[in-house]
């Protein structure tokens, strides 16, 4: 792989960094106005992933979760058995859940700007001639972890089971009269 | 809400790269209350922002305050309303009856990682900008210059073994250049020799010929190229016993005693770039080489240019501005103008060498050394008259422009004789690791066939085994010219009056140049030479 290929690859990765990673979650500054539920990732007692998606509601000891990916191949085998018919919503009994991760927001307010900024820094090393052998690794070693960490990570919350409902789209429970098949 | 599988895959990979840093928040930034009374009596202070979830699944978001009308049991304020799919419905003044409220949610603002990201990227930006500015100010320090040759394992321009035709910046200035190779060429299969030639600059190199010169030598001898283009076998290479200028400076004797990369430098005169200095050297009288005979003595100087000539060349290009092609066309077609431009380099001059004539009590000139280029080190010999080398000591003076030359060594040697070189032409060439069948023909002879190389090109030149066998020292001779690529920073309105002032040795223009160069001299040196600069 020659130098040009490596640089092109790095630039592509850098620009992707700013675009992906919990883009469905709100930015920190938007947390006060965000109206959807947090992302919850459920695991069974064997720590195998059970289901993940937006926490819709908790009702009758059941977690209602809207899958982030409308693809049955993605949803685990156990999770598929628990899908509400004609929806991508899993109705997961609490007793099935061994552990969970709850993510409420991205960690940066301007992840795309950070990605573009970092991409610009990488591109600027092309103007360093022979010194690129020092400045490119320095920029990568110092900047990439920071930018990846800031643009692709999310704030996790550890919450007692009794208060889990407050991170749901419907913290009051499923509203009567709302047809689950109409939720997306 | 859906996210593509591809995004998931990329994201997963990046997460692994990020070593899965976890950032955790206290869940207490969010609270829910069953009704308004509970919230009012529990939350302290009263929350500014509210999300009011109604029994039908809608949510109202209050971000600019709210009021509770206890008389009518209504919540008042400006809010945005979202349906159960969280699609925006409307916004404006609302009145929500408390019996419609299912639950109330409050949130405190959370702190992002923006500050740490900004701090890190700002630090990197400062570093990168500093290097970029340094490279713009002095492109050759970063991008090299002319064809560079590598005979050893080094691949960094700072360790180039030779550089070709540095002063040939236009077709009419095509010239040949011979440089010693700091390392013997690498062995290739079948006893052949390999040399690497690179284009490491933003230049187009037009190479007429490249030849390897193998000069036979006996044990104990060293071959040094003379200023007269002959190759001398020398022995008894002696360092100076003393070296000093007329101005107080650190004793440079130890720097000049070996051709080892430790260089004696000086700085320019801040008001006059043509200001000269005199370095006086004292040697013990040269001893005859007992076995091989004695054909005289010579002063061996290891040297290369500082970045002063590079600065002047780039300044001239920037002054040509967008008329650069017109100026170069004029240089090509008008010999008098060409001579004038070439004469600019003569204003700075070479390293003029003198020996002390005891009989007539004066300094006699023995010649001048000059070789363009700030990269590869040159090693040249100037024979000195036999009568000057008699007695118990020999004094030599080197007169040169301040800050223009870097001296690696200045030594006295006994000349055994001259040695004719074997001329080896390339028999096989690889361009960027692929065979180039036309290149051996293009590089083989000084003719009208040229090899054109662009930035980034790298050539592996294979030469036949020297016919003489035995010990040999190698030199590379290249002929051609190069065309400097214009850079955006130079694409300005031309300042031809300044350019002509430079060429005509206008005192005002040269004084301004001296001031400008003095301001950046230390920085340029630091960028280019780092620890090698010794003042």
C-alpha cells in the first residue's frame, strides 16, 4: 500500500468519523428538547445480546423497544421471537434481561465539525513535505483517538430499575389508544 | 428510525479503534413527576425546561418558561408539540389541563466533551500551521530540490548522497554536475551496482544523462575530486591545528577536522548579504607519501551551501509572480539576460582559497570552490603550489560570504597522483518499481534524449560492474535541468522592478533582502538542519 493510498484511506476514515456513531442520539445541548427514548441494549443472563433499540415504554414488567434497524437478520434469534406482530417492536419481559446498556446522548455537540477539522489537519500534513513522516503520525496518534472518542461515543447512564422509565419515549407507559404498529 | 447495516459495521470498527472509551452520566440529570404539584414541591430549584407527556402519547416541550394557573388547573406557556411518533405538530402558546397530563419530565443541561476536543485539535492546528508556514517560507527544506541520489540505505533527503544540477533552473542552463557518493552503491545481482534517483520536490526534472564514475584507488588512498574536474588520489589527510576568523567565534578546529557531518556555519550580515568573512587555518607542513611518491599537496574542503541561495531563488520567483513564464522565456531567448541572472549567484561568490607565501609575504590565490545545492555535501580538492607547502607549517585562508557556506571539513592532504575514472552508464532502470525500458537509452548519453521525472518519481538505476575490479571510489555525474513548479503563494502581481534590482545589485534591494533573510534565518535553519547547525 503506497503513501497516497494510506493518506486517502486516513482521510476517508476521518471524514466518516464525523458522520457515524450514535447519530440517532441527541447532542448534549439538545437533551432538554429531545423527545424520543434513550437507546437501550439488552443482554440475557449469558450476556448474549437480546435486543437493542429505542426504549419506548415499560409496562407490566415488559420493556417495549423499537429496533433501530428494520431488518430481522439483525435482530437476535431470541429477539425475533419477541417481536410484536407487524412491527419492529420487541416486547421483552424483564425476566429475560440479564443486563443492559443505556445510552442517552452523543458526547459532542459538533461531531461533524470535529471530523472536518481533523480531516483538514490530516490534509494539511501533505504540505509538510518530508516532515509528514513526523506530523502525520503525530496528528493521527494525538488527534484520531480524541476525535473518534468524541464523535463516535455516547453518554451511558446507569439507572436503578425503578427509574428506568424516565428514559423511555413514553415514561408514563404505553399511551392507551396508540397502536404499536403505527409507531416508528 | 433506522440506521444502515454499513453504518453499524463502520461504527463498530471505529469503536474498537477508540478502545471503547465509556463516558457515564448520573441518571439524576433527568427526573419525572406524576403531576404538577409533586414537581413543584419536589424539584428545587423549579425546573426551567419541561416536557409534558399527555395521556394520548403527545409531548409538549417548554423551553422558555411556564406557569401553572392553580385556579383553572392549567399549565400555561409557549411550547412545541410532538405526536406519539415524535413528529412536530405545532408550537405556540398552549394551555394544558392538568388532568390531560400523564407525566412530567425535567432535564438539566449536560456537559459535552467539546472543550477537550477543541483543546486537542487547537494544539494540533498550531503545530501543523507552524510546520506549514515553515514549509511555505522555505519549500526546499520540506520538499527537497533537484534530483537526489541515494547509494546507501538512507531514504531521507537530509541524508542524500548527492544532488544533481542544482543551479540548472531552465533549459538554457542545463549543466552537468559531479558529486561524490557518501556511500558505495548497493550491490545488485550479477555484481552490478544500484543507485536510487528521486524527484522529491515540486519540480519537473529533465535528465539528460546519469553516469557512475568508478575511480580506482589503492589501500590507504582516498579519491577526491579536484576543482579542475580531475580525480586525485590523496594520503596523509591532516586536520588543521587551528582555525579561526578575525571575529571572535567558537574555535572551529574540531569541526573542520573530519568529513563527518559536523559543520561550521556562520550567520549573514543583517544589512549586507554580500558581507564576507575570512577563516584562517594553520596546518603542519604536509608530509610526502612515502610509498607512492609525492605529487604535491592540496587543501580538501567539505562543504555545501546554506539556505541563502535558496531564499534568493524563491524570492526571485515570487517577484516574477504570474509573469514567471514571460521572464523565463526572456531568459531562454536573451543570452545577456541569462548571464545577468546567473551573475546574481556570483554576487555571493564561492569559497576562495589562499595560501600564505612566506617569500613574498602575501596571500596567494590557489582557486575557488563552488557547488550549488543545500542538500548533499561536496568534497573537493584544490592543489596548492609546491613552494607554499615547504617549511614547518602552512597557512590557508578561506574567504567567503557570511552565512552562505557550511564547512564540514578543511584538511590538508598529500597528493599521490591523478586517477582516470571508469564511466559506467545505466543498463537497466526501474521507474517506481516497474521496468522502464526507454530510460537506459535516455540516461545513457549526453544527447537530445531526456528522461522526464515528476514529483514523487523514484528510479532504481542499475550499472555494470566496474571493469578494473579492486578498490574504487564512486561519484555520480548527472546532466539536465529542472523546472520549478509555481505555488499559489507566488501567484501575485509581479514586482519586476525589485527583480531587476536584485539582478543589477541594487543596494536598496539587497539591503531589504538582508533584513528579510535575517528575520527568518534562524527559523529556516532550525527547520532544516535541527541539531546539525553549529554556530
